[in-house]
C-alpha cells in the first residue's frame, strides 16, 4: 500500500487537533472542534447494541456530537493518554481518560473507569486541507452510569448533569436504532473492506 501521508504531516495535524482540544477545554466551548472535520464527515458511537449516536456532516457534528451530546458535561476533560498513528492508512487512535473536574470527599477526581478512546480517519478535504473524514468513539457505558450516579448521590453534580441524566436517550437528536443508522458502526472504508488484515479461515 502506498503512503497516504508522511509521518510529519500526520504528526503536525494531530498536534493541531490537540491544541484545539486544549482551547475548547479552556473556553468551555467544544463546538470549535467541528472545524477539524470534513464537510461530509461522520462521527458516531454506541450506547447499547440498538441505540447509537451518529452525526453526518460538519454542521451536525457541531450541533449534536460536540453540542447537545456535551450538554451537562461542562468542566469535564478528556485527556489523551496515548496515541497510535498509521500514516499509510491515514488513521489515528487516541486513548483518553474522561474526568469530571469535580473531586470526591477524599480529594479524588471523579472519572469514568475503563478504557475510552476515539478512532479517526484523516483525509484531504475538497479545499485541500487535511481534516477528519470520520470518527468513532468507544467508552465503558457501565462505568459511565456508575460515575454519573455516584456524582448525583454525592450532591456535587451540577444541575446540567442531573438534567442530562433525566433525558430519554433514544428520543434525542442524532440517536438511532442500529437498523436506521445513516452511516455504519464501522467507518465506511473499513466496512467496505478496504483495510482487511485477516479473512475468515477456510473451512475444511
């Protein structure tokens, strides 16, 4: 497979992404992240096997993925702990910890345990700028529920988080049953089989 980008191009793009994340956390506005996505990018994750979130297009990403889906999470931060990058495919996997910015009575910050992360595909947009063509996230839903409930029970949860916990998830914008998803759970080029590494073993 020919090289899609040079390593230095990928690293420079990723450093820019981290800078935008830091600024979003500083000003408390995640919507500025949307400019890093292609106009037709897709961004999704799974809540349950039959409840998924998917934003299609930069403006849905701005409005929903880094907009309504972040409501109630003001002050939370997502610290990238490690990154795996492949310049030949234009893919990056970032592993992050999700922390609340609120300490318990022992002085320990509430965080969602388990391993969370984002899988990105980088491509060159129509205007010649490197942007994300797709993103898929994963996180430990059971741990998320545990941490949210612990915060609620502590009396330290802000009203925005309590309001979020009271929402009916499937009726929120961008939420789909699996059969209705506008883009596949696996990113489109992966679902097509563009990067298959191991086929099913032949039967005897």
